[in-house]
């Protein structure tokens, strides 16, 4: 081992500590202004190496890529649909609106994508007030104590240019479990309506077991498998980096002639000049 490499190892007194922990302890003491002996303070080379290592780790695929955009989930145009068996007769279908969250996304680098969303479970709607109350009861979703679910992605694996598998942790009813979704990118372009913001549209599907999240009541009536479908739109938060494929709103339409000036208002009747009446030889008006 080279002497410079050996200098980067923790001192034997810190041998029981992880290397990362030892490095940060020494850095703290150094920044605090305390004098340390040469055997406890890393050399400048080590400090540079540590900084470079940290920088490279921050710039890894797990961090936001430089070309990635930050999007806000559009709660108006995002819907979460769930379907679960109703005693084997049919699938009860409910929808949730109002989802919020953040998406970091670069179409050319799916692996750098990150998603953090919150779904207001207490807005679940099966189309019937009694069904909604039953689903949000303490024995099932317990909406009073756990009004929202949260999904945070951990890995994104592209399948092709417009499809990927997004895996992460879903927290539902206070229980976190891994969940993977199949995601399709529908569109990534400037929205045709004002304010013409760059918008991403996605469709996603997933399947979960409700009992994995402690939702195990009414097994003979409610199925255990829950199918999930998501239709989502996300609007870019950081404008100013417009893509070349995003055409600006059309301004090359036909040029219309200027509107004519408004006509003057009609004069009052008593101001209209009447033609002169003919006169007789005495100068009196002829009736």
C-alpha cells in the first residue's frame, strides 16, 4: 500500500468506527478550529479525495441529472383508480382525485427519474356515500387516522423510450411495502392551452395485496387483490429550458384587416336638420 493511500485510512484508535464515520469526525474537529496531531487529521490529498468521492456520489444516477426537469403533479388532471372484487360478482371501482407531488424527469435518462407523491385516500369515491364510509372505516382504510398514502420511488428501469418500471415504497394505512408500477409516457410537450407550460402525461398500472398493509377485514366480501390504474399529468416547475421540439403557439395565421372605426352615435331627433319647406309669394310656408 502506498504511503499516500495509507494516510487516508483512519487511525488505529478509530479502527472500530466505519471509515465514513471516522472521516466526518475528523473533518468536524478540523473545521471546529481544534488543533489535531498529524496522525488524526487527513492530508490535503485525502481531503480532496473525500470531496471528489462525495461529489461523484451526489452526481450518481440516484441524484437529479443536470438535464432533468422538475415537474409538479397536476391534482386536477391526475386520477388514481382502484378495482377490487365485490364478493366475486363484480369489481368495485373507486377513484381518488387531488394527488400532489414532485417528479424529476429526463426523457433521455429514465434511470435518473424520481417520484414522490401523496394520494388523499380520504377522498376515495366509489360513487355511493355508504360505500365510501365503509371503505374509510377503521376496520379498512382507517381514513381518519391515515388520510393519505405516499409513494416514493427508489429505482426506475427503462423498458424502451416510452415505457419503464418504477419501483419504490408505498405507505398505506401506516404500513410501508415495496411496490412496482408499469409506466407509459403518453406525451412530453408544451401544453396547447395557456400558459403553454411543458407538460408530461403518464399512464401507470400496479397490483397490490391489501392484507400486506393490514387491511384484512371482510375477506369473504372484499377481494385481497387490488388493481391500480393511474392517469397523471405533471407540469414543469422550472421554465426557461424549452426544448427545440416544443413549438411556440402559432402566430402565422391569416392577418385580419384592422377593424373599422366605430360609427358616431345617432344625433337626437331635434338636432336633425330638416329640408326647408317651400314658401308662397308672401313668404309664408306652403302647407
